[in-house]
């Protein structure tokens, strides 16, 4: 099973423990058969939660989890990241690129590793660890040559000034 982050619990709603999730992007689409989410701050230590009901409106998801029945219980979950199984997800493909290696097209030496994504700005960017420094690379065709998902490699174009370390 492959889990993808979709957003963060930002608020609660009502007295019955409904959660409001702010999505990482308005392009994220969640499958109709969603019955379970994983919550946590560390992707290696997520907790599975069964869903009683959910609905999506614009860039928010309203989520009612089984066994979360009060506002206090819901408040306890605020700030946690929300992950879904890949079978219930479509949208921003670049979410899959976390931990992919990064190479400049035509070069054999690895440039770095995608450590995170910045999707909250108007232009999404890869956060790439290059020699212990984080470099932001815009996710646009001018910079991203191609992505090999099978080999887990992002190929970037050689652009003057893009990666000056």
C-alpha cells in the first residue's frame, strides 16, 4: 500500500467532532470509496482511522471519523497531516516524487534527493537536498525534463542560476 499526503487537519466543526482538512492543492481529488485515512506528523508512524462520512467542498474536506464524537476529541487531532491510500487518490502527481533522486539531464552524478514539496505557493516547487542545502525547483516544464517513476528519478534541465551552490 502506498500512502500520499492530501492535507492537514486545520479546524473542527460542530459538536460531534467533524474535522476540516485543508487540502495541499485544489487539484487533489479523492475517490468516492474512501473509508480510511492515516493521520500523523511523521510519515513513518501514521495511525489508521476509519471514516464514518466525508464530503469535499472547494479546497476543503469535511471528515467525520469513527470513534471521534466530541469537539474535544476532534481538537486533539488538529495539526495532524492526512494521508490516503493511492487507490483513493488522484491529483498532483508530484506528491509521489518525495524521496526520488534528482539528476541534471545528461549527467551521471546524482544532484540530490527530493525531501519535500512546497504546494502552498502559487507555483509548486520541489524541495531538493543538495549537499546539505535545500534548493527549491519550480515544478514546470522549463525546469523538469522528465520523471521516471519506476526508477524514482526526477531529471531537471540545466538552467543557468537554478542550482548555484
